């Protein structure tokens, strides 16, 4: 009224006209307004008229603090708009009018940017009010005018504001999701996703769970409408890919997916086709994440059967980048316990007190993909309790949202009886015991099942079928043949044994120096059963003289913990013979020398022919391997052309040397003489071993712990051993099998009773590793990980190769090699479809889902209990202030994992 009177007085009308106008205004002001007139002021048409008037005459807009009030009231009035008429024409008119009113607001913001934040605060107050009826969706027209550069600061401060209750936040985000249906809005999906990410960063998972379950079906229904399809699909993808702790949200959509696919196919538009492809990819991700419901998934998979199927790597990439537990918390620097799952997507194991030897072995077994799949496919069987516990542990390592879990229950079930609790133990010894337990348990269970079937069958008992190999035999079982030849009667006795690992002793330094290759990083394709240089007088004693102990491990054999390394010197055969036997020994030695030379000549001819046949193939493989590793190392660290390691120092050893030493003939003399049955007496003999059947996963244990007779203590051999990526294992008959390195368990320390274990590993996948492309990160089969108890980080083969050069007490101890798929007769298909994760039974999936929900609740409770930290921050987190301050969020990664440590942070413990 003041403005009207001021305009009348300052006008150029005659005084009589001015007096008449003022009198009419004052008389009208004294009369009360009727209800219809008041409601008319709130109508969209009236506001539209005012908006047009003010847009045409900007001088009529209030100035100073009144302008800010005017903007806030304009926001509140937009929330009261209602579409006056039904039908398409009325809706279109309503949309156009709302756009014009919000356009006035944008014009005012451009003139006075300081008014944006107070208007945003008013907007949040309107949509978060729980006492009034829901505001109009016309408020969505305001969002398109908000600068996107304000988004991060506004969301960060809003999600950290203690004055905003959970009820208000839930109401606000629910109403914002309803704005997806507003046809003319821009950037609505970006603001919704940003706010959801902000809530995940501060661990407000209860709000996220409730709003996802309440709104996901409505968002999905908007895919039918092309004008809002893009925003709806973005919000839907984020909601589904983050809701990974349970299948509940995805299962709400299952009845709606087939009709939606049919509608999009019928639409036959570019928008519909693009939506179909993204929807099919999303469905495959969810089915991969929550397997085990074939009855529910069958109609859905039938509907999308003609659409593109993403490979497993793409699925894992999508699942790994958006989970709530992968969101980086703004408060991570202030809340040490609010640690997210590792960026690697892998899960650590909690150290329960000197149990790093268990954790390293379990992670190496888990990364052996074929064995992991075999364990996860196990049907519920009461006759295999230990294998069932291992299945649960592997399932949680695969699907849990926790950054680390506790193996306490599995450890107690697999405890080695002669181990002392709370003390460091030998990981190789534990691995042997564990595989033996699993093997014997499965054999016993199979035997019991066969007896029960025979007893329940009325027909006469048939001859029991030959027992099928156990899971341990299929994955880790090989066969080794030991032949002993009497040097007197030349009789040869042979014995074939099963083994699950090969224990490799260290050869004498001089022998290693003669047999060592030029570069430690050359693949070990040239390994042979007998591959020494041509014999000479200087070499013969070193070949037949040393008396050493080898472990030809049969499944379950107790490991030999004492090894006399001191006796591995270059002794000649004459040093252990007495004077009385010298004449007889010299005659036998001459005869043996002639026989051996003939055999070696024949063997060398065979080896040369074999080498010529394989030369081209092996050369191509080596060049490909070198190029691949060079690209990887240059991309990751920019280092030189070596494949992850410097050339070996003089006298250093490689795995090739240890394998050759293991397979080389051994002279049995003196107190080690062999009892020959034809001779009926102890005789000097020569023992040779060869592998008759290679396992799918070859486990090599480097015998680093020996007993020092001088100090009467066990000591550790700290010699560096170069580890090839490719190892060609010689088999009987001149054959060879190629093995790719997949895991390395490292011991840090100087004694088996102390120190620390950690594990380098990569996926032991059932397909050849592809060459690196232009991607920043290597393919899963080439990507190495470092498992150090609770800490899991990305690594490289260079780190594996150089660990001992950087940390002299950190040495490779147990190696896992996987047989190349092309050489495995029963290998799985190499296509992505053939590598899908096995389906888990429902009880296990439900247990994982419940624990994931529990973990989210624990994290939220932890964040709320430490809310006092927020008030201690230098800048006030009030959401309307400080949003544009340049806050350095360079938290950095945890850095490389110190191999000497590995206890990690303090985690909520999930116990098996």
C-alpha cells in the first residue's frame, strides 16, 4: 500500500485526481477482504500476473532486505501451486506458468546472487516440513536455476548439520525423488544423487535404506515416459548399485521388469533402446550380486535374453564404484574407525593375535579362483563341517560390505593340535594340515554316504565304485615317482606317491652359480629333469656328493621342520667312504661313470630335439610376457625395462634352480645307503624323482628354516630367490607344463617362531591373462594385490620381485602357481560366461545380507556417537555457510602397507 500511495503522490495527475485515488485506497484498506479474494491472491494465475508485471517493470521489485524476503516468499508460494485442471492441456498450461514464475526467481538471483543460499534454506524448510501436506512438485522448476558449482558445498554442509533431524532429512529426500516426474526440470537427478552420496558419506544408512525401499518402484515407473526417462534412469541406477547389502530393493522391481522391457521394445525409439541396454546391464549386475533365486529371476532373464550381456569385469567395476561402503567419508580424518571398504574391492582378515600365518594362507587359497568356486559350489553337507566353514568364510570375503572380517570360528575349527595358541607358527605347516583335513573329511563323508546308500538299497550290495578324487586332489593333487637304482646290481625300484606341495631345498652356492640363468627374470621354461651342463670331473662330485633331505609331501604328511643345511656343501663322494671300501668303490664308480655318460648323452640328444621344437613357441611367449610386464611397470611407476626386478647378484638363486635341484639325482651312500632286495644288503644307490602328473595349482614351499648344529637353534636362510611369472614344470616322458604365478606368501623376520606373514596375490583365473590395453588399471588377471591382515592394497609384480631387495628379512616362502588353461584337459571355458560366480544357497545369502545391514547400522551408530567431533572442526558445518570455501580434501591413500606390520585399524568384528 505504501508503494501505491507513493506512486500516486509522485504522479503527474492533477491534485484533485490524486486526492480521489488516495481516498479510494484508504477506504478499501479499511474494509476486510472476503475469503474468495484471499484465495484468489494464492492462485497461480494471480502470481503469474504479478510475475509478469514485475518482469516487465523491474523497478517495482522490492529493494534491500525486502527483496530477499520477496524471493523467499516466492519459493514458499511455488510450493502451494496446484494444477487447476485435469487433462493434458491443463497440465501443459500449469507447467508453463510454473516455469514463468520460477524464471522470475532466476532473474532476481542473477541480480543478487547472495539471495541464493537463503532461498535454498527456505526451499529445504518447505520440503522437510512433516506437519503440512506435501508441497507442489512445481518446486522442481527452481532446481534448474541453481548453479551446479554450489552442489558439493551445500550437500556437504547439509548432511553434516546436527540441527536437521533424520525425519526431516527423510521427508526432504523423499519429496526430492518425487521431482523426477517434473518434465521440464534440469539437473534434478544430479542434486538427488549428490544428496544420497552425502548421506552415505556420513553413514546415515537408515535414511538411505528407508527412502530406497519406499521410492524405488516409483522411480522405476518413470522409465515409461521419455521426457523424464534420463533423470529417472540415473537415480534408479544409483539407488540399485548402492543397495548392495540386501536383495530387498532389487526384488521389489522383479514383477515390473518384464512389462517395462516389453513397453520399451514396443516403443522402438533411440531413447527406449538406450534405456533397454542400460536396464539389462543393471539387471545382470544385480543377479550377479544376489544369486540363488532362479525361480524369481527366470522371467526377468527371459525378457532380456536378446540384449547384450556385460562381462564379469564390467559387472564388478559397476558394483565396486557405487556401494555405500565405498563412499569416501568427509569425516574420515576425524573418525579413525569410520574406515570404508578397500578401494580394491577385496576384504581383509583380522589378526587375532599372531594369526597372520592363517590370514595369508586363507587369502592365497581364496585368490585361487578355481578352488574358491569349488568351495562355494558345495551343497550343504553335514559330513564336511570344516569345508562348510570355509565356504562361509569365502562367501563373506566375496560379498561382505565390511572392510575386514574375523576368521575366529574357522581358525578354531581348523586349529593344528600341536600349535601353541597366541604364538607365531609356520604357515606352510598350517597349509599342509588344512589341506589334509579337508581331503580326509571329504573322503570320510563320501564313504559314509556310499554305505548309507548300500544299506538302504534292497538289492544285493554291488561292488563299491572307485572313489572319486576329492576337491583338494582335483585342485592341488599331483603325482611324483621316486626311482632308486642299486649301483651294484643296477636293479631299479620305483614308487608313485601323491603330493599337494613340493618342498624345495636350497642348493649349494657353487652348484647354483653353475646352473643359474643369465637373468633371474627369464621364465623357467627350460627346466628339465636332468638339465645340467655336460659332465666334467669338477662337476661330478657336486652332483652326487651332497647328502640332503627332501620333502616329497603326500597329502597330510607332517612337514619336516629340521633340515641340516650345513651338510649341503660341495663334498665329493670319496669323503664319506672308508679305506676298506676304496677299491670296490673305485671299480663301481668307473662302471657307473660309463653308464651315466651314456645315459646323459642320450638325454642331451632328447633335450636338444625337444628344445628345437619348443624354441619358437617359448620365444614368442617370453617376448609377449616381457612386453606385457614392461607396459605394466612403465604405466605404474615409469621404471626401466626390467620385468620388475634387477638382475640377480652373483650366487643368487631362482625358483628354477631349486626345482632343478629337487629333481636332480641324489647319491645314497654311507649311513644313507639303500637296502637292495636282490642284493639282500645295504648298497650305494642313486635316487631320482620325476613328476608324473602336475596339479592344477602347484604349491612350492621354499625350505628357508634350518637347524644350526653349532648354535642348536633354527635359523632362516635369507637368500633372495627370483620368482618367474611363468614356470615350465618338467614331467615324465620329456613333457612339460606351463604354470603362471598367482600368489606369494612372504615371511618377514629371522625365525619361524617370530616375524610376520603377508601375501601378494592375483586372480588365479581359468583363462590366459590378456595383454594390457589403454586402461589405467590392469586387467583383473594381471592386477596384483597385497593382503596384510586387515589392510588390502593394489600392488604389482615389481613389488613382489623387489621385496627382498628393499626389506632383506622379507623373503618369499610359499608360492602358488596355476596351470595354464590351455594345458588343463578339464579346464573351464575361458569366456566370461564360463567364469560366473557360483550360486550360494539361500541361508548363506540371507546371513550375508543380515550382516551387511548390521554393519551399516554399526557404522551409522559409530558416526552418531562421534558427532561431537564435528563441533570441534575449525569451520562451522552449518549447511548455509562456508559452502564455497576451498577445502582441501586430499586425504590421500593409506600408502604402501608396511610388511612388518599389518594390524590395521579397529574394526567391528564379524566372527565365523
